[in-house]
C-alpha cells in the first residue's frame, strides 16, 4: 500500500503526474543552482537533469 503523501513529479499538486506537470518540469530543464527549481529538482541536488527526469518518469501517470 502506498503512503498518501505527495507524488514526486506532481508539480501542480493535483494528485497526479501528467502532461501539465511535465510542462512545469520542462520549464526548469537543465537549470542549475535554482534551489528546488519550482519542485522540478526531484533528486535534491540543486539542478534539474537526467536524474530528475528518471524520477519523474518513474511516477508518470500515477494518481492518488
């Protein structure tokens, strides 16, 4: 059973990961030193790169 916390990649906080979240993610693609980068820094390393894309893809189309 999954915990009912936020879904990594749900950047608009509507309890699913979809194309709207991907649009938010894409705005920060390849950003560095951007803090949380609008939530797109899923790995927590201060940049949005392939590691974050992998985390995003792992949760693609997930709903809660």
